[in-house]
């Protein structure tokens, strides 16, 4: 034998999906949703997604280099953050604001904690929460989908010069000659005027809303593919949906005129995108099997509580961020029962 | 896993992994006898417990089968000469475990025959349980599945316990290994004879043979060879690693969990490997000792993979010269690749515990040394751990050197180092290796409390 043999300790075999493979799988699953966002909202959505992703990657690269962790872009996790952030913003969101949100999300939400695996909360949602606080008007300005000429020119507000207030879009929308567009999302219509948009339109995404959250059907298909590939824990999205229905159902039964149907609750707003792609983020969710379900239920229930009783129309973002913070606690109380032990002896 | 178990009819346990089996290389290779090496190296500690005490002097002539070292107390077994020859030295020798250990060096006579002349025929039916246990110890039998625990010790249950069930372990869940498979095919009657001995010695009322369902031929062969008067059943269990761990097999067969920190004897069960029972069934009626064992030699780095009947003490180099080894060999593993030990020297001898020699190539994708990334809490390790630990949290504690908390809060001592967590970790965190070190450090602290 000419070459030295190596000495290792067992196990000598290793065949697992690597972290980059997992993250790339999620990126693939997000691409159809991105494509639909671009199809629905045109050039603006494309620019938005490119901006958030590019800024997120740049921020990750910068901070990883500064902290001596080398190039961490190759684990693909920051691409997910960038895409998800873009998908949760209104399609006409000014690009400079999106860039700020992406920077804050990755810098404060991820890099400062030490990068992948150490962040407490979902970085995309940290960025969005910052945008919600900093740009309250822009982030609640909605534009209709399928506008004519959407592939030729962006929504006017998209190209707002940096540090300027967004260009008003009222006149632009008026010029589109779309009947009945009120500039409100289905959630706002339901909450303040108790008008429910058709369930089918909601399900397929023929409504106004954030760039990538409109089509519950598409998100679910992509999410199911991820679950089938075992790239996400199915217990989390199932928990979110179950939690939402459990809270929404009694109220709807009590007063269907004021409270939304459970079906509406599931398909409106960012619930689907949040359930399948943000709540299920591995880093921020409990690793224990029962913990995943508890965490999902908590998010679903909290989302509906915020929607029904809070000042905001949408609650999934804060629900996930809160659940992220609670995840270590949920993990701690849902440790698996170890083989051969009867009851938890931990106190 | 998970939901799918509801639809399965095969007996199994929760969690575990499905590594690529690689058994096709050797599963159809009949057991063949390996010749004698010029010199055999026989460590005195080839079993758990106290090392054997040499009975021979340097320069002494011995014949094949003759005892050359005696058991030192109950938790020890004797050693027999695997060939005719002369004792060259009693000195330190390389072992697979690392540190050198006392061993008897036997220079083999060229004319040494395969026949065992040291023979003492006896009628087992006339022996009492106590005499049978003594005979098993005298044969130098240990668990041949890899644990090397003295076989006779398990026949005597702890005070206050009785043994009701003999579990025969024919799972062979480690990738590459097929030696137990071949023994089940070629020596089923010897296994049955061994079962008869253990049932009599332990006064257990039944025996259950558990075999993974990837060996339908072995299952069929065993079923057709059950003697009419022997209370034996043969059960197929799911092919899943680590099905062959005794606690897992008991769970699969009966649904019972061996209590944490306890033994199968706590449930009235004794577990024996099929290879051990086959040897017992053959050796005891003749009053002979364990001097050879079946070893699977396999892996991408081996030219002529197969199952070999190897004299105990054969240096690895002699065995690998016989089977041929690739220039690209990167790692030589004694035992299976999930729990075995890689050796630093080819002078290491085949001992009673060595069920296989697996040679992996340096470029083997399974060996790939990948970058270690932070834990992303994906939970794959929790779904793999057969004893349902939380390797993710344990790994993070290990990185912070909180070894004490690993044991006190997260049941580190329940880990039997099967390697499933490290196998599935997408971040390539060497979890099993961490746990092995943590346990060693905890043992050290217990020995010297500060």
C-alpha cells in the first residue's frame, strides 16, 4: 500500500443532504411564486425581488467578511431571505426602501447574531417589521394586479428617488381604468367594511396584496413539494393553518356578518406564505417533533387574534416573530421522551 | 418513518436510518477458510472484563485448540491456541483500540493442520445448568456481534431476576457485513444447537430469532430447520439501522423498552448473536475453545471481497494480502462502518470481536470530508436517534463544553454511539464523536471528583 491510511472515529459513513442543498431546494420552491408575482405585478415585482435579494446577499457578504467568517453566500440561505422579503412587500414598494429593509433584515436579523444557525428570528421578517415601522404609508399602499402595460413600465412609486416619499399612485391607478379597485386588500375590506372577496379569487391569487402572497394555491403547491422532499417540517404549516381555523371558526359561527370565514382566514393575506415558507424556517423553529406542532398552532392562533382584535389588518408577521422568540422555550418544554424512560424527570 | 409506520406490518422501532447496504458484494459468497499466518497475535483482553492470564511460557509448544490463557474470575474468558506452534513472546502488541496491550505471540508450525486434535467429547444432556455455564466460559465464548461481552455472564441473570426469553440477533444491520447472514444460511443447525444450550442453561422458556427482512433466504432457512421439540420462532424485522442494537431489537419484537440504564435481563431477556450461538452449538459438545470466527472482508478497497473463516490472532496485513487491497484504500475499519474502529496499523490482529473488515477508498463519497457548518436545527438528528435523544441540543452543549449538563439534563448516557445522528447531519457536525468524548470526560470526572 503506497498511501497512508486515515484514522477516523465512527460513524465512517455519511450520506446526508447538506445545508446548501436544503437551502437551494427552498430557493427552487420559491421561484414559481416569484414568477407568479412578476406575472401579476409586472416589472415592479421583478425589480423589487432583484433589489431585496441583491442587497441581502451584499449585506451577508460584507458582514461575513468583516467578522472573519469567509464567504457564506454559498450556503444559499441569504437568497431565501432576500426573495422572501421581496415577496412580502407591496408590489409598488419604493426600491430604496426595499433595499433598506433588506439591509436591516440581514444585518440586524442575522449577521449580528453570528450568521446562519444563530439568528433568533426570521431575517426576512425582521426586515419587513423594520419597514412596517419606518415606512407605514408605503407598506400599506396597494396596487392592482394584471395592470395593462405592467411589463413595459413599473408602478410609479417603485422608482421613488432614495430618501424621498413615494410618488402617489392614485392617479396612476385611476388611469388604468380598472373597475372597482379601492386600493384595499381583501383583509382590509373584510376588517373595516365586512366585505369578503370571493373565495376562489383568493385561493388562486386574483386579488391585491403583497407581491408574492396572493395565490394561496400556488404557495401551497410549492410548500407541499418542499414537505414531500422533507425540506420542511409538515407539522409547522399544518399547525399554523389548524391554529388559525380553531380561533376563527367559533367567531365566524357566532357572527358570520362581522367575522371572516375560516376559508377566508386561510387564503387571505400572508398566512399561506408565512405558514409554508417563513414559520417553517428551520433555524427559528423548535427542533423537537411536538415543539413544531405547538409552535405552528401558536402562530396560527396569534395571527387570527391580531387580525380580528388588533389595529393591524395582518398579523402573520408579528405572530411568527413572537413565535421565533418563543421557540427555545417551546423546545425546552417539548423534549422527546427518551427511550426507556417513563416520564420526564427534568424539573 | 413517522406516519408510514402505521401502514407497515413488519416489526420495527421508531426512528433510525437507512444507509446504503452494500451487502451485495459478499452476501452470496460462501464462508471460506483462510490459511494460517506465519505468526498469530493473541491479545489477552479480547473481551469485556478482566484480561485472561497466560498459561504458557515462552518457547513452549502448543497444539491447535489447547488453552493458552485462563479466565481471571467470572467476568473473563480463556484463550485457546488457534494453530500448532511455539510461543515466541508474551509482549505488548498493537490493538485496534489504540494503546498497546499484552498479547501472546504464537509462531505457527508450517505443518499445522486445520484439524482440532484437542478434543473432549461429552454429552451435553447430562450437564446441569451450572455446568453448562462453566462450559461456555471454558470455551472462551464472547458476543461475536462486536460487543465481545463474555457469553456465559449473560446466562446468569442478576439476583432476583429470571430469564424467560432468549432473543437471537440475526439482524446484521451494519452496511457491508454479511458474516451473520452466511452463518444463518450455512450453519442453521449449529445455531439451533446453541439455542438449545442457552435455553437449558438459562431455563428460559422460548427463543425468538429476529432477522432483518432483507435476508428472506436466511429467514426461510432458519424456519425450516427449527427442531420439533425446540420452542423457537423466527420473526422478520424491518431492515433499518440500528435494528441489531439489542434494545432496538427487543422493542421491535415485543414493543418493550429496556429501562434507561438497565439491561435486557430487567425484562427477563437475554440477547445472543447468531454467530455466537453457532459457535456455541459446535464447540460445546466437543469441549473445544473459540479459535476462529467468520469475518466479512468487503468495501470498495477490497479486490476479492468475501466471508472468511479466520483464525483468531491473524494479523490484518495477512488477511488483506489474501483478499487484495486497492492502492486507493483510504481507511481500514474493523467491524462495520457505522460503529467500527479504523486502524492505524495493519499489524493489528483479528480478535474475537471483529465481525468485518471494511476498506473504504479515499475518494469514497461516503467518506467525503465536508465543511462543518452551524446547526440549523433542522431536526434530522432527532428523527434519526433510535433512543430519541436530542442530538441537536446535545451537540451545542458539547461545543460549549457543558458535558455535565449533557448527562444530567439530556440523557447523554443513553447514547450508544450508533452514529445515526452524525450520518444524517446536513451541517456535518460530528455529533457522535462529540458524544463519545463527552462521555469519556464525564467518566474521568466521576473517577476523580474534584
